[in-house]
C-alpha cells in the first residue's frame, strides 16, 4: 500500500516516528504578484515570508485539481494499486473532493481517501501512524479507524499577531476581522471535530495574552500535570513558539514532538506571526505499532 498526502500537512516527528516510505504529496499552489509556485516544492516558507515583506500584495492559494490527483494515482498504481490518500480537512480545502474525483478517473487504482478533519501537525501524526501500521500489515479499514481515533483525541489551536492575511483570504468574517484588526485583538482559533473548519474560541488584547489563552483552552479539556503529546508549530515566529512551549511545559507533563514550521500554503493564509499547538492526552492517544 502507498500513501498520498497534500501540502496541508506538517511532518516534524522524532526519528522513531518518522515515516520511512515515500509520502507522495500532491501540492497546493500559491500565487503572488502573478507568479505561481507549488507549495513546498517551488517555494519554501522562508522565501514566502521574505517575498511578503517586499510587497503590499497578498498571496492567493488553490487546491490540487482532480487531474493532479489522478496523475499521482495513475503513476503509483503502476507499482502498487492500493493507495491510502490522507488529505487535509474538507472543511478548509477542497482537496478531499478533488482526491475522490481523481480516484474515479483511475479505475486501475484502489484508492481509499481519508478526510483528516484537521491540518498541519495532526495530519502529520495521522500519516506517520498510517505508515507504521502499513508496515505492520494492518488492513486498510483498521488503519482508517486508527486515523479517526487520532482525530477524536487530538486538538489543534492557534493564534496570530496580525490578521490581514486571514481577512484577505476570507478565513474569518471580513467585518469581524476588520474590527479585531483595528482593536488589535488576537483571536484564539481552533479546528472543529465534526467538519474540520475553523472556530473562534476566544480572544486576547495582547499576543502574550493570546499565548496564555491557548494554554487556558488546553486546561478546559485536560487537568494540570496531565501527561500530554504536544507539538508547537509556527509560521515564522520562533520567539512566540518558545514562549508557548514554556507556558505549556509549566502546566502539563509533556512528551514533546519537535518544533516545526508551518507549510507555505498554510502560512500564505496566516502570515508569519502564527503560533499554534497540537495536543492529545497520552492516555487517550491510540497505540501505534
């Protein structure tokens, strides 16, 4: 069995959890000042943020087409027709639907499309678990069940210091975003469990207050000192990421995944100030071979 992903995934894990088989990403596109890039291939995060500093223009993004997925499935099916395709949340991108349409175009491939119901780090957790279970010989139905259990017990929340990219990208209400921007309010944003879209969970007046607000959101679900699987992801804000990690480390008993930077296509929607955290109680996290 082979795995297909997309560029809405961030994969930063300890060596023992890193996949040792190809993941075959189908890329989202980023367009800035008339030039189009494949996220994570033609442009990396640092270059994207450098370009954003040099222009007043905003980036736009587009999902992979059904034809892009079909081409990937067709190429892989020549080697192994069984394909597990794990795509970022259908509540935030049309990648899942494009993947399903692409699979219908390649009858020689046996494609199982999975809606990750989230993005970034937790998709990476799902992909890593899928690789390890494939290596262990699990059937595809059991692997999908495991992925769904990871979704159920994991959460992703984030905040950011500037809202203009979210406002421009339509990820939050323009009017609410405009008011928040004028007032310098920092939103606390999560990803829903049911359809995997964004929800506002709170707000703060300062960025440091927002980082502490993320920890308070974690405390609503997990008691202090709970053993946790935790990963901090940022766009280009290592200072904010370090503060968040310190606050979380003081509050919970953490098993830390490596600090990571968010993929370019996700950063195009948030801008460089974003800091987020993925977490799950270790007692709830499913056992992975």
